[in-house]
C-alpha cells in the first residue's frame, strides 16, 4: 500500500473497496451538505441520526456507508449505528474520499 492509498483509507474503516451498493449517508449539518455532497447521499445530521435512522434504513442488514467532512463524525455515527444493531456499517471518511472512491460527482444545493 502506497502513501496515497493510506491517505484515502479512513482510520478505523475496514480494508478493501467501498461498497458501491451501500446506502450513502452524509452526517454533516444541512448547510455543509448543501455546500457539496456526493451524488446520491442522504443528509442525516449526526445530532438527528439516532432519532431518524430507523425510518431511513429500516433493514439493519442493509449496507450503509457514512461520510462527513473529515471522517470523525462519520466514525461516531458508525459506532452509534452498530450499537443500534446495524450490521453492515462503514465509515467512508470524508466526502471527497468517498466521491473519489465511488467515482461519483460532488453536487451542490
């Protein structure tokens, strides 16, 4: 693994490719999300995640990929979802890293 590969892999995430069929959730604030998010991402701010996640992802075996600005909030969200019983949750790290690894554009608005 070269330096660039290590930089793209967020700390605490599983190794290997990001799951392309996963539900993508951006846990940043609505303002941050509007300033630029990965195409197809759903905005569920971290402070609303525990309250809203079961209505957004009712099946706890569905793959879920989380992202934020740096990977810190998505790591916290990952831990929370695992405590709630979600079985396939992954911290994708930053929005930019997820966009690059999934080969999806960043959208605004």
